[in-house]
C-alpha cells in the first residue's frame, strides 16, 4: 500500500517507515521537522516538509502519491509541558490531526492508524490494563490522545472512516542495525538518560521516587521495543478494509520493570556503572503501568520479538554507542 506517515521522521514514525519498506509497502513521509530528523528517513523515501494544518498541501500529497492509508505519529509528548502549555498540545495533538482527517475524508482516503497512549488510562484501578478499562487521563497530553480517539469513533460512524488506535506503553530501543534510534531534545526518557549517564555524557541519573508501593519502591513501567510497536501498525492493515471499522489495542510486553531494574540492565549491557541518586517523585508519575496486550496478539497475530528489558536496552546501546550525538553529524 501507499502509506502516508505523518511524523515519519520522529522516533516511532521513522522505525515504522523502515518496517513498512521491509514489509513491501511504499511509505511517504510528511514531517515538519520540529522534532523529527531528516536523517532518520532513507533518502529514497518521498519526503514532504509540511504542516498538518496546511490542508491544501496535504491534499496534494494524498493525490500525487495515491495514498491509501495514513499513519499519524506527529504528536508532542512531554507530559509536564502539556500541563504548563496545554494550548500547544491541543493545537498540535488535536487541531492538527482534525485538519488531516478532514482533508483525508474529503479526498476519499478513509484508512487511518493512530498512535495513542497508555496515558489515556490515567491511574488505572487494576493491572495489567486492558482496552476495556476506563480511560481517565490525568494530564492534557493524555486528554489530547483521548480526544482524537473519540473524534475517530464519530468519524467512523458518520464518514465510514476505518481506524486503529494503538495505545503504547513505554516505547524504547532502536533499530537492530543501529542505524536509527531515539534522539529527543530535550531528552526526558529513562533508558537514553541512563545510557548517557553510564557513558559519562550526562550527569548522574536522578531516580524519581523510591517510596512507591512497588517491590523496590521505584516506578514500574512496561517497556516495549519500537520495532515491535511498528510491526503491529502494519499487521492491522488487513483489518481496515471494512468501512467504519474501529479498533483499539494496547501495545506493551506485559512485563512490569522498575527504574532500578532498568538501571541494572543498562549496567549489564554497557558494562559500566550507571551513576544515580534518589530524587523526589516526578509530578504526574503513576506508580505502575503495564499492559494486557493479549487482544493485539490474538487478533493481529502480533508477536513480541524483544520480550525482556535487556534485549531492548541492547539495541538502544548499539545506537547510542555508534551515534553519541544522535542524528547530528
Ligand atoms: N525516570 C526517572 N528518572 C529520569 C527519567 C525517568 O526516574 O530521569 C522514571 C520515571 O519517573 C518513570 C520511568 O522512569 O517512572 C519512565 O519514565 P519515562 O520518562 O521514560 O517515561 P514515562 O513513563 O514518563 O512516559 C511514557 C511516554 C510518554 C507517555 C507516558 C504515559 O514516554 O509519552 O509514558 O504515562 F505519556
């Protein structure tokens, strides 16, 4: 299929572009390069530097490239910033996708894959989290993802849009060949910060809270490899042929891993200590978030190729070791 990948130069989008090519599809990337990296996308993939709000430009791309399905990865994802500057998040994460969707529907492109988040669940009452659990976000970032999910439901009914919304847990790792990986500015995610602390490129890691009601007192998260995530996006294509299809899937390994366990995995893989110190809890961090992804496994035949934290960290380390400056030369 001809697939427009919006945000295809970002962390998860760029891995999905590679997986699309590997699976025999034809990705086309649209990315305004605010956070994306041109170098994260192969030269031979058609690339448009464009804003989603520009419906006439997006419409031209849909027609020119004969797009059959659109994937959306172009969200802002700093939870703390979404609290202090929610307008930025509502404009980019809600208004911009609405422009894109209006343009798609007007052009007759009615298949959509949306990157949603476990942040839509807020602080769940039970674990692991299933797709049927209540969605009650505790920050504007999670709310913007839920708002788009709800818009998609209405568009499926009214316009025959077929969509899948994937609720990611903690995306992590890098391409196995080390060619692309995580490069955020600023970087806030645990694994790249721990690797950089081990390599001496950043100050000691701060462990945000060691008084949580968890086995070692630090937060539990469900780290899922970015290529495993990407493969689910492609496995869903055949489910989107019936107009009005609505699909929701959690994507995680289901294994809760604590911050201290991540540190130990980084130490084992890099062979270096991770200097770290305990710090106060970070506002808005739920104690534990991990997924029941059995629905994706059952319905999409989704398999997890990186089931444990060490195999995920090993790919991240390969990327950070070979490209300490990320995509910068
Ligand atoms: N952590 C530290 N020190 C750090 C960074 C993180 O202790 O310097 C801890 C956090 O407190 C948390 C865990 O490591 O317990 C993971 O933190 P990340 O920032 O790597 O990831 P989050 O779980 O906060 O965020 C992820 C996605 C977000 C999404 C969120 C939903 O990156 O996009 O899950 O809860 F919104």
